[in-house]
DNA sequence: CGTTCGCTTGATACCGCTCAAACTGCGTGG
DNA sequence: CCACGCAGTTTGAGCGGTATCAAGCGAACG
C-alpha cells in the first residue's frame, strides 16, 4: 500500500522502508462518502484523524442564518486534525465536496508513530506546519486581497498543493468546486465569483471548464495574486512546477 | 521562576514539579523590544521559538503597496511557532505592538521536552491546537462576519484569552491596540473601526478608553458576535469568566 | 420530460473605503 | 510653563466594490 498521504509526507522528508510499513499499518479501513454529505458533523466527539485518500472535502462553519464559511479545503493526502483527540467537541463540520474516500488513524497511533520514529515525527510536524501556513495565507487573502486577487491566489495555491501529490500537470489541475463553494472559501457571493472568473478569463490568465482549471499565464497570475510559493515549501525538495525564483 | 507560559500550559493540563523545573530551565535569557519594532523580521532564518512574557505582539504580512494584515495576535504566554526550526525562511514578520519581553526556546529543546515528558507533550499539543482554532475563527470572521460582528467577536476572544493567563478580570481587560491595529486585524480601515466602535459603545455593549476594554454586556456582545467560547477551551478546566452554558 | 442545480447576466442597494480636515492628548524642548 | 509636533481619534462627503434580488438558460438526471 502506497497511498497519497505517503506521497505527501515523502515530499517533506524521505521515509525509510520500515517507516513506510509502520505507516501503512496505521490506516484503518477506508470509507466512502457521497458528495454534499458530512464526514464529521459539527459537535461530534472526535476520536481519530481522517486522511483524505480521494476526492475533495472541506472544513466549514455554518451560521443559523445560512451564511457558510469554508475554513479549509482538504485535498487528497491531507490529514484532518491529527490532534482532534485532544478536543472534547469540535465546533465546525467536515463535509465532502465531491465523492470522497477517507481512511482514519487513531490519535493513539499517531502518537506512537511519532515516538517510534523521529523521521515520521518530523514528517507529521512539517505537514502540520504547512497546513498552518496555508491557513495564515487565507487570513491575509480574506483580510486584504480584492476579489480578483483572492481567486488568483487560491488557484495558485491549489495548483501547487495538487502538484505536490502528483495530481496536477505543469499548467492545469482539477477544480471540482462549484462557484458557490468558491464563494464560501473566499468570503464572497457566487454572483461575484462568476463575474470575477469572467474577468480572469478575459484577461487570458486562466481558462476554466468542465471542472478543470488551466493556468494560461502562471507568472501573470502569481503577480496579480502577490503569490509567494515559498510558504508551501516546508519541504527541502522541489515541488513547484514553475521552478524556483519565479515570483 | 513561574512565568506566564507555565500558567497557560497549566490551564491545559496539570504539570508535575519535575516538568515545571524542566520547562523553567528551557528558557533562554529574555530580551526586550520597543513598541513598533520587529522581533523577527520577514525572511529571517528561524532558529528558535519565541515566548511572549509581557506585552502584545503580532504576526503580520505587509504588501509593497502598504496594505498590512495582522495574521495573529500574540499575547503573554503565547508561543510563537514551536516548529519554526523546520522552515528555511519565514514569509511574514513578528512585530511588537507594545513594549514586549520575550524569551526563547530552541526547537531542539522543545523536541527534547516533548520526548522526555508525555504531559509536556500534551500541554504543547493543546496549546498548538488552541492556536489553530483561533486562526480558524479568524478565517470565519474575515470571511462571513460584518464589521460589527468582527469587532465584537475579537473582544470576546481577547477577553477570554487574557483571562486564561490571569490578565483580565470578570468584565474588563487591557486593550493596548490602536484603531489602525484593530483595522489590520479585522481587514477593515481605521476610519470604519472608529465608527463601529462608536456603535458598540452607543448600544451599551462596551466602553473603551485609556487602553482598557470594559465589557458592559457580555451576553449581548457574544450573541451579536455569534461567539462560541468552547473553541478556546481545549482545556478540561474552566477558564471562561462567564462560566459554562452562557452562549 | 419535468425538475433541479449550477451558471450567467442585469438592475439596484449598501457596506465599507477613500480623501480630507479638525480635534485631542501627550511628550519634548525652548 | 508654554509652544510645538506628532500620533491617534473623530467626523464629514462622496465613491466604489461587492451584495442583493431577480430572471433566464443549459445540462444533468430521475
């Protein structure tokens, strides 16, 4: 078994065969969820971390008046809360945006893995750090970037994250989100997302059709977004399809 | 030596005397920084984690065109990036908002502490988790809360965080931020912060003068902000000055 | 084939921004 | 002790980016 989480951790630090086996044995049987269903409902009693093996999910918070904010996007290889077991209750939900396959690892097991192997510990720590860095960039986007900049920045981020786990090619990647989903990620309305997308298309930076994003002008998109790819490169290795020194 | 970081960790989990001593010995000599100076400049080579002992600091990102977003507020007891040593370069700066005293702990030392004591490991993990939860709530605020709601929510958060380290009383706490700082936290302009503050004052929810915030109607403020205090209570213990079940 | 969901576009409203000016408090130096 | 400067606060007027409301359209699907 050599799944997408391993691919992601390998992008941070080289794992020994022994560590790979240990990690492979940690996975509980995988489960499938239909699109638009909750993987972890709000207020759930959290026991294990979830690992996305296939499909896109999100962490989100919904207000009683209908407002929804997507707090983070969970792509294949992402670990959802390696520390949840420390919480008595979580205040937001995890939902599937597409059909999703997840496996689980108990908090106990993660703790054991980290104790038994410094390499695995470092791998998990780097993955956690990358997650935090993404969340920080979202804070910057929501606080100070315009609608166009936010969209451009998100596209740069997603392309890079997907490339790191082998799910993107040099200039395109899947984008299975509706415009409403994008709106709830970026703190905008779907109507405005629609118009902003049209602008990005008209300026020739991207094309977007059939759930696939094509980045026509990566340099231009990054410049527009003030995108600095280094924040995702917690890894020592090279995972940026554009290469270094290109922003 | 019994500093504010210990007080914070103790609020998560009871530490043994041995752990307290181990932790006390981990601190490097403290340093002072003047208000409005950088503790860690952008692009710095990060080696050690910083611990705020006194004063307020922030993590922020500044654009070349002048826009600034404060990514997180660092209060006494907060650890600034226990994992920085994994990064080769950080893409944002840490700045002092008031005069600040910080100590440092090397990444090596933190790693050793966590290996030597499961209790300390759990304490550090809980502190990290609380930090992430705060960042997530900021994402929700910036994405989907109105200016008034954002301000109200921030005040609730700060009061609770300060109470956890003994720096707030039942209905008031220090607030040494300028209106421009608040604007850069909440993704607004200082002019609009000023008007929103006036509204909050006029509705009798708060008073604010001389760098001190008084919460006149905690229930009303929380309701307005959709504030759910549980997200900060990674602890098993009780640190909410309003008590449980009050939201 | 009807229904639903997502996309697109138009008209209008409003929240928060920009620019500008005056006011306040406070530290500093003459 | 006063004059000054400066940083922060307050208020006004007008603008603009994004929201709201509404309608039509196409494709997927039961």
